[in-house]
C-alpha cells in the first residue's frame, strides 16, 4: 500500500491535524517515523491494527500515516498494548495532579516496584504481564494457530488499577475463563 505524503523520504510522519497528542510520536523513533518507512513491508511480528486503534484511542476516520508506520515498527501486540495502557495511566495522573505528565515520568512510576496493596513489592508493569497472559487465547485463523488477546487496553487498565481484593478476584476469574476456553477447544 502506498500513501502519498508531500515531503522527502527522510521527512518525519507527524500526528494528524485533528489530534492534540499522538502516543506513536513518543514510542516510535525518528527512523521509524520517516516517510520512506511506508514503502516497506509489514514485518512478520508486528502490531496488529486492532491493537493500534486501542493504543491510539481515537475514532479517526481519515487515513493516518502514523498508524501505518506503527504497523511497520518491530513491536509486538503485547508491548504496543502496554504502551496504550500507560497512556491511560498518564491521563489519569494528569487529572489527579492537574498537570501534564511526561511520558518518561509515567514509565518510571509504571515500572517502580512498590506495595500496591497485596503486601509484596510489585510494579504495574508486572501486573500488566499477569493480566495479559490470562487474556491470551490460541485461536485458528486461516488454518494457522495464532495468539489473540481478548482483553481491551481499557479493561486491562481497569483491572491493574483496581483495589487489591478485586484485583485478585479478576485474576481468578480470568484464570477460570482461560481454562474453560481450553476445555471447549479440546473437545
């Protein structure tokens, strides 16, 4: 697919005019945002469009070259989804502290090990891993088994941020749902 953008191949893809902020400007390097990237093939291990839309969080109907660049970055669904979840974390912290939170500061807080209420040191990033694994399902697409994440970025965020008691309940429920899925699939 070719997208016509005015500019030189080394010019950077920028966020769409209608977007005040674009997470992909933060997570993609300048090399990954050069217009010439759009002429390359999508790598085998790439971020899928449904995850990109969740990470973006906007219902943008026009062509968004930044999303096409994100598909060509060597990032998997798990990483991209976590970055989208962190974006929601940034928005929440911004509301709480009534100021703009920088992405790198949010990453530090996200990965900081602390007592989140379960009487042990853990980070929100570790919680993300716990929840992510419980939402992954192996499904068959075009006679090929692939991993598919059932949970949305918003739901993963809500689970991570819930109180410790409810967090444990969510993990147990997700474990039960995964087991039931495997049992149905085995028949």
